[in-house]
C-alpha cells in the first residue's frame, strides 16, 4: 500500500494511465451503497444495475439478512458489519470500480476454507478473469491458479516464477520463508516475508462475531442488526436536578451554602456603599447650605465617621468579591473534574454493545467540547450571572428604598424582560442541543477518514471526503451561527426595552425633582445608568448559563450509563483458581441485545483439564461469541458457564478475566514502548520478555528496532504490520502464564511457517494448561486433542481430529476438503 502515493514502474503489458483499484487489509466502511459510490473516482453511475454484483461479492444471504439491504447505514468502523463483511464490502468496492489493475492486500487471512474457496472461484476467477490482479496473501493453496509468484523478504525479491517453474525446480516455497520472519504486508520492521502473486487471485477477510455469512440454516444466528440510534437529546428546560448535581459534584452542600452567603454579603456591602454615600452626600449638602449647624469638632467627627464606614464597606466589598470569585471557580472547576472522572469511569464500565451503538465521534464530542465548556466557559459565565443578578437586585432595592414609586415601573419592566427571556429560551435550548449533537458527525468522519486514509488516497477520493467533511462542518456551523444570531437579536430587544425604561425613569425623576433632594435624584440617575447595562446583561447571561448547562446535562447522561457486572464481589475465588482449567458450557444462550436473536443457542460442551481444544466453523458460526460469553463481555441468559467448580457469574469480572489469557484477531496496542505493551504493570524481567518474544518468533525483529525493548510504538502500533501486532498481543498473553489460554485467530495474518513454529511453541509451553484455539486455519487445530465444530450458534460435532476426518458426513471433513489436495493429505496424515 505504501507504493500507492507515487506511480510504480510500468508493468509488462500494462498501458500507462491504466486505472487501479485497491482492496486494503484494513477496510474503510461508510455505508453499504455509499462505500461503493463515494469512492468511485470516475463518478460513474452504476448503482441499481450493479447491485446484483455487490450481492454476489459479499454473498446474497448477508444482504438479505440486513433490514435495509445495500442501503443499510453503518457506523464507525462499519458497525454493525462483521470483519468479514467489511472486507467483502471493500472487495466489492474495488470490483465496482471496473479498473484495469487490482491490488488486493491479504483479505483471505481470516476466512474459513469453504467461504474462501467460494469467493476465490466466483469473484476472482470469474469476475476478474480479464483483469490484472496482484494478490498479497499467505493462502498458498491458490498459488497454482496464478500466472506469476513473487516472494519477498526484507523488501527484496527472493524468488520469482510461475507455479510450474517452482514444481520443475523442486523448490519448496515454505523453505524460502525464514522462520524468524512473518506477516504479509510491508513493515518498517525488517525481516518480513511477503507473498505476492500477480494473477487472477484474491479473496477476502471474514467475520468474527457479529453476522452470519454463509451457514445454510438459521441465517440470523449472528446477523445482529445493531441499530445506530440518533444521539439522545432531552427536551424542555434544564431540570433543577441537573444544577444540583453539577454543584454538589464540586463541593458539599455546606460549602455551597457558604458560597451563597458570601455572595449575598458581597452584594449587601456593595449596596450599602451607595446608601451610605447618599447619607454622606446629604450631610455634606446640609453643612454646605447651612441647614445643619454643628460644632467644628462634631463636624470633623461626623465626616471622619462617614469616611471610615465607607472605607470599611469598600474593603468588605473587595474582600467578599475576591472570596466569592475564588470560591465559585474552585467549586465549578471541581465539579467539571468530578463529572469528567465519573464519565470516564462510566464509559470504562459500559458494556461492549454501547460502543457498537455509539460512534466514537459522540463520545469524543462529550469529552472534548462539552467538558471544555464546563472547564473554560461555564465558571466564568456563572460567576458573571451571579454577580450581575445580585447587583440588579441590590440596585433595584436601593432605588425602591429611596424612591418607592419606582416600583410601579420596575415590576412591569421586569415582567416584560422575563417574558422575552422565556420566549428566547424555548428556542435557544433546543438549538444549543442541536449544535452540540451536530459536532459529533464531524469527529466521527474525521476519525474514519484517518483510519482509511490509504484507501481514500488510493481511490483519489480526497476531494469527495473533504466535501463530506465540509457538509458535516456546515451543518454544525449553521446551528452555531443560528445560536449566535439569536443571541445577538435577543440582546437588541433587551437594549431597546432597557433604553425605554431608562428614558421613562429619567423624565419621571426630572418631573418630580421638586419633591426630591439632589442626592436622591443623583443616586437614582446613576443607578439607572448602571441598571441599563446590568439588567439586560443579567438576562443574557442567565440564558447563556441555561445554554451552557446543556453541556452539563449531556455530561451527566454519560455518568449514568448501563454498567457491566461488578468488578469484584464479596465472594472471591481462591488465589490458585483455576488450578485445573476444566470449563463446562451448560446450554449457553447469549444475545447481543434484549430484543435481538440468540447468537449462541443451547451450546453445551465440556473441556477437560489441560485439554487442547480446537474450535472451528463457518464464518459467523459463533466461535468468537463463545469467547465473548466466557469473558462475560456478553452476559449469558442464565449462570451456565462453570470453571473448576465455580460459576462465572458468581465472581467479579476482575477475578474472572485476569485468570484467563486471550490473544484476539484484532490486536490492541497502545502508544508507548514495546516493554510497556508487553508488561504494562512491570511484573516481568527483561529475560522473560525476550523469551516471550522468541516464542512468538518476534525476537529478531524487535532487536533490529531502534531502542529494542524501549522502542516507541506509534498509535495502535501502526509502525508494525498487522501480523506483528498480533504476535505482540500473543506474547503478552503468554507472559500472564494463566491456566487457561484462548487464541482467537491470533495468527491469521502470519505466514504459515511462522504460524507452525508458534503453534509448536504454544503446545510445548502450555502443555499443562487448557488451550482453546479458534481459527480458520485448520492446520492450527489438527494437532488438538479434540475439535468442536460450531454452526449457527450450536455445537454440531465434537471429536478427535482423526475420527472427524474418517466421517465423510462430518462438517470438519467437508471443511478440510475445501483446501488444496496436498494440504488435505498433510492434515490427514498429521491427524493420525
């Protein structure tokens, strides 16, 4: 894929300017139909006429099991499609381009043999028979169908030729793979062998857990129609409970009461300043006009007294103001931090289905923009509102106390303003909720675009994705601009109303000037000027507080999500549990949702202590769902999984999960050093880490990295190939040294020779442990003591590999027959 940005050297028989289509190892999924149309670089309209082709590529049964067929809306990463369906959509998109050259990057690695053979024959050998197809693969059984075979190692060509030439020269293809090398895709880590066949060949990746692809019965076994609901939006005003939860998250009620008293004291001190200044002015006026005749010493005492009290009130106002400001910011900052921590804890405790139903953009939106509002804007706006509200109350109280008739004007004035505010808030609240929700698609689109950047560039669809991003951004900007213009219009109305009120009061004060002394007239006029700005600003800030509380409302929603079972219960299993590794599934029934179909149906099987059990089945048969139920990522309907005498539902999730090791098909690595990814809790020595890497055939690769064990991994380990990421996760699982090891297609992207060596090491190292191996590579389970074959969520057969192969009616026998003749002979011999 790295050669895509720059044109490759011309190929023999390829006309310069030929179009190229790509099906990547990591598929980019938008919606079933739009993923074909959006990435069409030529803009060719082929929708209705080519939908049968789409159905043919990804199997008609799968599309029929989706409610909206090819118009099914998918979420982030292709939810609700399984991994195999995503890959088939990616392949269908490539075929839809009707290109001259097809680059297909190891899409067969996780597909069971029967589906793989069907797709290879129907899609590649027929649909693409007139096309130049470059296949990167480890599926060696298809090499005889290719016109050229190119074997790479360390970025260099090891061998090149046709399949017949390899046979004539008696070259063993597997011998060309160094045992320390792996993976099927280029990697910055040296020593990565790659098979590239320039041929008619390609196939695709397969589902893991969600949807059933090709089982002949019970087609809906794993076709879980995970509905992607619109983002929840409350209606109406923000409830008082939201305000109470917000404040109590930052401080105890006693601190909040103290904060209220400090605010009242600050405003009383501020109002008393004006009232005291009025009395001081009256005394000075009386002395000036001679109405008050006092002794000189008495006059100085009175004036000094007024000055001292006024100074005390001023200092009190400053101290109370600073105290309330610091206290407000302290409480609200703590509230924001507490809500963030509760949201994070709730997200970490949420069941897996929550992340299938909610795109990553929604979660990021609440943790970025909403938390940002609580951190940056809300404390300042809240402080401003409280100060202006108390100031307005104090000013109006002083005015009414000095000139009681002003109450006749103030009461209707206040009623008009609150009616205008109520009318504005009815709309602005909903617009604010719409604006908050409209930013989620922006985050989601950006995340999916970065994830599928290689595919977007390969299809020259940058402009289309930019336009799609612009449309999401425009929708958010429209809501944001609407909220801004509404706020400005609201401010204009308030200014007009306040101006009218000031004019009326000013003229009334002039008309009644004869009945008032100059101090009272001056006080009223100065307070009216203050009130003009403060009143409308108080109303505006109150509406802004209500709007900003939408962010708190959205944050509190995420603090009360549905949670998994408790991490720890009162009953704790013994430290040595499980000491044998006996697992008993007793008629397990599992659903992905309460109203969804069963993905495991009355599945019962007993796994003996230290048994090596292989679990195979058609794509979507329920293999990974079995492991999901074992780890209680999905809760069985009844307590029906038993490990060494303890029901898994009777212990906490931590006690259960930490006692089992798992290496899954989807490798999970974190930004940091290789050491931190292997041993995040510093529980192992360097020697143990290197030994684990050696057991998974990664030691040589890591030794060539700068920094070796301290080499920094990129986000999600993107500076390693997919196969190498899988091996790192497998090494991490091996280091835990648990009695139960589960390998869920963990070597699907590793070349056969390396895979064989890894399986041998696992059998040796875990000889005294229970090992469950889920795979589509039948060679990985042929040495197991017993093999279980699943279909449609049920266990169809269990037995020793040789017994199953002797029964021509067994599903396992039919699966083996889908492989090449040589591999069938090898597996039959190994099973004896």
